[in-house]
C-alpha cells in the first residue's frame, strides 16, 4: 500500500508532462521541508532575539518565516508553548501572504483549524481590527481556539459553524476572506503517505462540489471591493482552475488578480501552483479574487432586542461583577481594554472591529476576543489567555525563569523564586510570556492550566 494510485499518476502526467512527473515523483522520496513562523505580535520585524533551535534561512514568501534545518525539534522548547513561534509547512504560508491582511480590517478565515493561517493573519493585523476564525468541526475548533490563545491573539472571535450558518450574521461584512478549502489532499502525498490510500479517482469531483458551496457563502460575506483567497493543498484542475471557472461564471462581480510573491512561480493569471519538485515545500494551490466595488451590498442586520448569546459559559458564580471587572487592573500597566463584555462568569475584551456582540447570537462561540478573567467559586482569577496576550513590559509584576524552571512550570510544578512580592506574577522565558504564577508564602504557586501541562 501507500503507492501512488494509477489514476493519480495519469492525472499528474497530463498536468506536468512525462519529465515533470518524474521530477515530482523523485521529490516524493526526498526529506520533507519544515518551517516555522516567529510571532510578529512579539517581534514585528520578524527577527527573534531569543535562540530557536534549527532556525535556518528565511522563507522568501512569508514575513517572519524560516526554514527549520536538520533534525532540530523546536516544538519541544518551552518557547513554543509560550507562543514564540508556530511550526508551519512552508507552502501553506503562501495563502495568507497572497491575502495580504492589514491592521484594522475585518477578516474571516472560513476553514481555519488548526490555526496556522489564522494566527499568521492575526500577526499581520498587529492586534487591530477583527479576525473571525471559523471551524465547522467542534473538536477541531477547540484546537483552533487553543492555538489562537497560545499565540497571544487579542482581536479574534472563534466560532464553529457551517458557512451557511455564518453568512446571515455577516452580510457583506468582511474586507478579506480566506477560504483554505477542504480538498483531496494530493499535495500532502509526501508528508502524509497514508493520504495516498484515501484518494480515489472520484475524490476531486466530490471535493469540488463542496468547495463551490463554501465559496457561495463566502461571496455573501465579502464586502464590495473586498479580496478573497481560495486555496487548496491539491494539484488537480477539477478542484483548482475548475472551481474558479465555475465560481466566476456564476459570479461575474468577481475577478482574478495577479499574485506576486518572492521565490514563487508566476501568478499573473491570478493563481499559482506549488509543487515539491519546484519549491522547498509541499503541494499547494493559491488564487486571489476581488469583488467589484460596484457589487450591490447585501442586506444589513437590524438589531432590535438583546438576546442571550449561545456558546458562552453559563453563569455559575455569585461573585459580584465589579470584582471581576476590577481584577485585571492589578495585573498590567500601560495597556487598557475598553470594550468589556460579561458572559456568565467570564470577562472578555471585545475586538474593536466587532460592531455589535449580538451579531454572534445563535452561533457556537468559543472565543470572543480576549478572555481577561473568570470566576472560581468566590474568587476571581486572571485567565491564561490574558497572560499569553500580555508582553512582559505590560505586566505589573514579572519573573524571568531559566530554561529548567520553565520546563518545571509547564509541567505544573510550584517554583521557589526567592523573595518576591505576593500576588499574581507573569512568568517569562527569554522575554516571552509563559503564564501566571501566584507568589504566596515564599513560593510561586503554579497557575499553568492543567490541560496544557507537559511532563
């Protein structure tokens, strides 16, 4: 098993020619190329001051991205769990680079799990505007939400719904939309050999129909003049050029725009194919479309009454709301969260780009901006998400850990850090926030979430 399907071989010879196919086939036997993307929310210039194992040459087509050299395992570092970087396949970085997000915009990542592209978008937005990250599968949406938290994103809303469930809530709302659509996965045949056995000759057609359904809903949510990236990790022209042709024939208000990214093939037709024998990465397809500025805007939503929002934790605590609101003020300095929202026993800082919280009514919501604090019985505690979003210079109290202490902290151990002021403290490693501890009785008690602890 795990051989290339015969129908796939015929398809690839048609697309690449005999010589191109044999070059592609040879590349399948070469080592997988790895990359990581440093967190631009921490280091906007893309240059980390701390040492990251295996950091090699810069990836030309993505800001802050670097190839990982040799057998390095940077994911084992405490800095990874601190959100200093995200391990991401090199060709997968191209979709967001083509989308070109800007601070202050409203952006939707419609098929977002596990979160690599969402957090790449968030980094380029620099905390300004609104990023809605959607994943229809609830279990995968949990992974997405966790990665958004780990990377310290403040302005993201994470939801879990089918595209047709989202569209009525966001008519002509977004400036940019990324549709990294589920596909037949031909581009992953080197990295995930088992995917070869799951492919069939009928896979592309079934995937293309589903991709069209997703694009139809995305079109409703894109504002006039807005841009949309449609990408897949597959090679066939049924899911790629074929879907684009079908979509643009039904939507003449959309047109393809040229893509120009350093180190990548020509994108003057509005799309690019990435093959593992031509670039340092796996297979990918990326296209860029724009909706005409003259396209009619969709019907707007009228908010007439306050409704309970689904997806928030139910109220379980009788702690006074004022205590919850006051708590974060003792934890940080030089930063303010103006748009506060109480949901059950949790206090959230809403993104500026979310014009009305009622826009989320009826959706399954996992994250509504930045979770500042929550009630624990009669106590109110800062949330781990706040720790990950704070920079050390923004925290009222910090304590710098050694590498060994950081590992112990992420394993759930209490730390003896000497004589420090009592209370919540942001623990850091090499200038990267790891989470909160609470100094009491001469010991730094561990507040790293139990579900994240690594032993």
